[in-house]
């Protein structure tokens, strides 16, 4: 049986936490297997010790829909504790927020993708905790899309942003705890960091094998199927192609009014896209890009999760759109995640040269060969922080 870090520290008193003033970085998805929230479990297991809460992007209840939609500091109605938003007036905790805190507990659901901002909120917390002498303990959870597969180019330092603060690929294959250990070591943060590992999880396990309930960590991550395609489909955020926001199947769907189903299928037919099928359809977003307009596009059906390569698949589709619809296709203009000058697509891809290569028609097979050396180096680096077989 799998037990997440939250369940482990609340099942029996943890001597590291006894008598300590605690803070918790979490959101509405931070529950145990019975859907009881972590702040309630911690208050029960360690009475009177929880002093405040922190929330990541989208707010404590994951109610904010899109990028750069901020959350205010507030008071939690259940516990009466202050909730400090780390996606509002600041993305990095103010040192004053850690006053009266001995240990910051972190219980966040990541989806295994570099651009998912929760992991970078954790890294900013590590930086401030190191300055203030606050210990950080990660209550680890499984990587829902597995810890055995990595994919994509490694982020270049010139493309560092809140959707990538360190040299990792798009699909990073680490848990939040492992990623925190990696960044704490390689960025020289020097925080007093510990991890409560997941009991019973193995690297090759995908989320359905864990037996845990899926609780959506952000508004447009409603299912495991969404998380599986997200490492590729997130690139549409940097374009005028709808990534399915404003529908019930964000990221599984993509399209635009100017796309022709047959043209696109014919263009990608010769490229190997394992583990998936592209099903033509039309959809009408109720918000976001192309709101109220009929979009021609596709649903990505994953037929083999272990063979599916989300980043490869979406890069091939992007390159086809670039080739077919130069008069209609547009990149999103700044701002994007509080970057006001650099092109959002460069930040998402993590490499402006990769964008140029896609525009120049360099085949995805060649692109993968070009970034393989960096990916091999990352594979070696990440093994140093493995907590799971």
C-alpha cells in the first residue's frame, strides 16, 4: 500500500515536528486518500502548532483560472489561520512571512512538467527559508506521470523564468521532494531540507497504479489524462492556438478556426508519434482564446502511456501548424508569468534556438539528437537525488 508523506507524518508523531511552530504550503488538493485536507490532519496530529498557510498559483482553493490571475492574502475560514499568497503581490515569500515559523511543511501536487509553477514556488521558499534559518520538510507525493521517463531539451539559463528556474527538461521525472533536493544542491541554496518519502511508490508507477484519488491541483488539470499530455500540450499557451481552456478537456484538446483536419493529419503522417491517436473534432471555448468561435482541432487519445512522448508529439504538431498556416499562426506576446519582454514561447520551450529550429523545419528526430547530450547529463545528475527505486 502506498502512503504519501502527509499520511506518514500524521499517522504517528514525528519527533522532528514535536513542539515546533509549523507552516504549510498547500492548496485544496493537498488531501489524504480519504480526501481529508492536510491542514486539518496536521492540526489534529500536532495541536496548536500550525501557525499559517501558504498557497501557490491559482489560490488556496485553486479557484483562479489562468496565468497572472493573482490571489490575495486571506484568512482560512476553517482554521482561522492566515493564508499567504505566493502568487499575488509576490512569488517569493517575504522574510516577514516566516516570522514565528520553525518548520515549513510542503504538500503540493506536481504534474511532472517543468513549466508547472508549483515546483518553483517551493524553490523560492527554500531560498527564503535558508536566509531565515527555517527548516523545510517536503511531504512527498508520487510524480503522477512517472519517475522513469524524461523528455525534452534541458532549460538554458537565458530562458530562466517562473516556468523554469533550473536546468531540467520539460518532463523531469522527479517528485517534488527529489526536485527540491536537486535544486537545493545544484543552485547552492543551502536550506535545511528534509523529505518524507512516499512509502511503496516505485519510479515506473503512473498515477492510476497508486490507488490514490485524483484531486485536481489546478483548474485546468482536471484528470490524470490531462497531466499525461500536459508536458507537450502546454506549448500552445505560447501561441494563438487554443489549448482547450474554456472546455471540459483542457490540453487534451487543441485547435483554432483556421486549422484543417485533413491537412494537419497528412502533414504529420510520416512522423512516428507512438502511443497516441489524434481524433479530429470541433469545439467552442467558453472562455480564453477563440471564445465563442468554432475551433477545428483534435483530441489526443493516449493509447500507451509508456510509449507516448508528449513533448515530441506536440512539437511535431506545432511545426506542422507553422508550416501550414503562416498567415494565421501567431506567437503570444508578453507578458507571460511576469516576464514582460521575452517571448513566452521561448520561456515555455526553454530555448530560443529550439523555436528557431522549429521555424526552420528541422525534423524532430534531429532536434532530439541535438539535445540528447544535455538530457544524458541530466539523467546522471538526477540519479544523485533519487529517493525511490
